[in-house]
C-alpha cells in the first residue's frame, strides 16, 4: 500500500493452528516501510514478531520464550 509517492507500507500476518504437541497456534507478523530516498537509493525498515503458543523443550530441556521480535534495516542501491 502506497502511503506517499516515496513510501510504501506492507503488512503480513499469517496464523497457523496446530495441535498442542506441535506448539499450538503460531503467529508471524511482519510490517515493512519501503522508502525511496533517491532515484538509486532505497531504505527498508521491517519489524517482525513470531509467536508460538506452546514452545517445546529442546534436547537439554530448555523451553524457549513464546515470542521473538526482530527489527531489520536495509539499504539498497539500484544500478
């Protein structure tokens, strides 16, 4: 979706339902701002949220947190 002539916004949110042994419901949300700084230079800012309702323990018995968050910054050059 174009917010302005130079800025686009994209939102993606899939939800997967599974049984409890597989972790239950899984969420993945990603929001991205794509900004055209100049004719040749682009800046992308992305925020990602991943969540699993019932994370399973690894081989050492450690159970991970339910949610993970990431913030990504990328700079692109067009040739």
